[in-house]
C-alpha cells in the first residue's frame, strides 16, 4: 500500500499540471438555455417562515420529511399494474401520491429500474404529479426529487437528454472549465425535468486500482487534481439549478470491497486521510455545496467502535460538521446496502444515523420499519425534537435555495427548450474530444488509415449501458468508424468469450484490414486476454480500447496500440472513434497510475501519461 502511494504521490506534479488547464469556454452550453435566477442565501425572515412551517408539523410529518424514498412507476397516480404491485409489496402503497400521503416523505429518488425515467416528458409529468400530491398535504411542503446522474457509467436519465463523459474521463481531460460546463448543462436539464438534486459529483480519490465500486466514477488518484475538478463541478451543477451532492464521505477511494454487498474498511491514518481523502470534500464545501453523502465504510483511525461512517458521530459530527465546518444537508447512501446493515438491524440504522449527524435518510429497505423506529426514538427521548427541527431546517433551507417553495413545477415546454438541445449535444461531443487517452502506439499503428485499413472489425464487450445511453459498444464504435469513412462491422464477444466465439472473431478478421477490441476490466484470468492474444496472432493491426477502468493494458502483453475511453457510453465511444480515425488528436492524460501486472508496486504508466500523434 505505501509503495503504491509513493508512486502516485511522485506523479502528483504531473497531475497538477494536467488538471490546472482550463479548456475553452463552452459558449453553446451557456446560451442554449436561459440562465436560472441566482438563489440568495436565506435571510432571517426566510428562516423564521421555515421555522413556523416546522412548528405546524406533527411528529409523524416531521419524521417523514427526513426520508428520501424510491417509488415504482412512470406516473405519480397511475403507474403500470406491475409497478403498483411492487409498491404495495415493498412500501405498502400503490403509487407516489399514496407514498406522500401516508409517510409525508421529504424526498423521492428516481431510478431507471423503478421505471421513473423513461423519457424527459414523462419525467417532467411524474415530477409535477409528485409536487401536486405534496401540495395537497395538510402542511404542504414541496418534495426534493433526486437522482444519481454522475454521467459516464452511472446515469439514470438517458437519451434524448444530453450525456457527458464521466468523472475519470473529465479528469483525463484535465479542464475545470469542461467539468463546470458539463455540470451546468446537466443541472439545467435535470431542473427542466423537475429534478432538483443530483447525487454527484463523486469526490472519492481512487488510489486503489482494485476498487470495485468507485473506479471511473472518481476524477482520479491525485487528491489535489480531484479537488479542483470536484469544486468546479459543484459550481456547475448548482449554477444549473440543482443541489449537488459530494460523495462518499469520508472517502471511498481506497477499498477493495463494494459497500453494496459488504462492509469496507479504510485503513488510512488521520494524516493519510488529511492528505488523500479530505481535499475534494474541502473543495466541495468551499464551493458552497448543498449536500454531502455518507459512505458505509469503517475508518478505525477516526472511530475505534468500527461503526460505518454513516452511523459514526465522531466522523459525521466530529470531522464533517466541527472540523470541516460544514452546515449543509448530510444524506446517507442507500440504507438498503449491506455495508450499513451488517452490524445493526434495519430499525436501529436510521436512528443511529440521525444521532451521528445525518439529516436525510435515503431509501431504507422497509420504510414502515424505519419511519416507525425514528418516531419511537423521538417519543422515547432518544432523539430530541430540537435536534430534529434543526435537521428539518437544513432540509427546508436547501429546498428554498433550489426554488422549490417559489415554484416546484416544470413543463413539457421547458423540457423541449432545454433537454438534449443541439447546442448541449455539441458541447458534450467537444468535451469528450478532450478526454480519450492514447496509452501506447508502438510502430505508429494509430491513427488507422482509410486507405491502408479501410475494412475494420470491431469486437469485444457489449457492456450493459445505462438506460437510453445507446449502445451496444461494438455497434456504436462500428457505426462511428463507418461514418468516418471506414467499412466497419461489429461482432460482440462478451465479457467472457468462449473458445468458439474467439475462433469466430479470428475468422471474421480474415478479410478485414484491422481490428478494434473493446475490453472491460481485464484480469489475469480473463478470457478477454485469450481473445486479444488470438487476434494478435493473426498479424493484423490490433487496437485495444478500455471502455471502463483504464488498467486493462497492464494485462495485455503484445498490444501495440491501446487507448482508454473511461466509459462505454455513446459520447465517449464516438470520441474514441474520432481519435482512432485520426480526426482528433488524443488529448487525454491519465488521471490514475497504471501499475504493472508482474510487479504491482511499479508503475507501467504514471499519472499524466498520454501520447499524441
């Protein structure tokens, strides 16, 4: 661990130089949608009004406002029968309107798998239906509608909304201007669909290449470079009208356990945390971030009880509130994840989270159990009404800043004016053009020539792209290369190609001039290595493109031309195709180090590495 950090730290100067650059201003993005009004800090009169609103609430209503909950369906009142059944089974209600009426929830989170995000007009209608149901309550309080729209590999809202390169791709581009522009455009489009909070950006510093849950969701491995990008993107999202949310505090970047299925430990000392994990969160706070999400991770250096950070008062109150001076909203990561459920039961988790310093409780597995447990703790005196009111005030102040009390509604016209406009799509493509990284180009394999390698085979993974983002990747790459003047065909070989599929790929390459192979998190035991080896054995030019984590090249001896796109979404694949075809210079620089497979303590490529033509 220490030697890996030494390698990463020794490259920090290169990363800082890359990250300090500011790309050209995105004029199209700034003019495609009207500027949203600046939301001033609430004055004393506003605080008094919100405190009076809180005073009108019953304990049940106050407790409900702390929860952000999932709900199935494309409509607030008339979802499909299967979604009604899912809601009744998991929540005990039929639809979003009944959820609000029964539990008075303060927030609702949208998911693609919950059928909330079919297309932008439907999303706007769902948002309006939710706000109409909230307005009908005894004490009307608008709902804070949120989603995870990090872009890259995590995007709940797909096309025709604009989709941008994800965090690590932006880190490779190194432009704070691009990060801010992407956040601003994304914020404008979410706002137009009635979504006023985005659980982004990811503020984790991905210093562990084996990290199974963060990876390309992080801007990179250099803390100061990540901090600059996080600060820029926070400003962008909030300029676009939505509350940003830095995650996952106190930092999920150095773990080899996924907190969805286990309880990760972070063994950083207090000094290491200050150097490696803290800078992006400090930058987010300095940028005026509205909310911060907790991590279901254990940090023994800060809490010897080994409670996960979500339930740790020393971490959330002692460090985040008191040491860092943050007084905005703190929201948990999903309470349905195993990392937070491993030590305590579902009835204790929400109570302990609130006692630790949390304001919002996200997506408990059983809302009835969680709501009842918090209400009981309030009645028993374990939670005080004064503390509860302080949490509610933070939440209501956030809603005030995001304009929800003034006008929580949107319209289909707003969607048409803002979402997926030509200017926004052009901006996304231009930003993507600055992210593709050329890692290796021995013998000048790239760029491919339309005269020399006109007939191209595209093989490899067809990853499960976020809903509406396009794909599959081999098809997108083949089409993009064809549009650029090549004759390209696609053959999906999958994550674990069989011997038969590998033979089919080799046979298909027979009358082709070159092959592009899309790889996805290649390991020493991966059948993808066998595929690449077989393709190299034909003697034809082989171009390898890592479509998720950029570390694949360490496992692929013999590859002469290697690139990283950091995601399999259409915008990044089209940009990679333009680089492969020589229409764009490869401008990206590695925001993480790639370690050698045969000697993991040595860097194959340092932070800041990237070739040009």
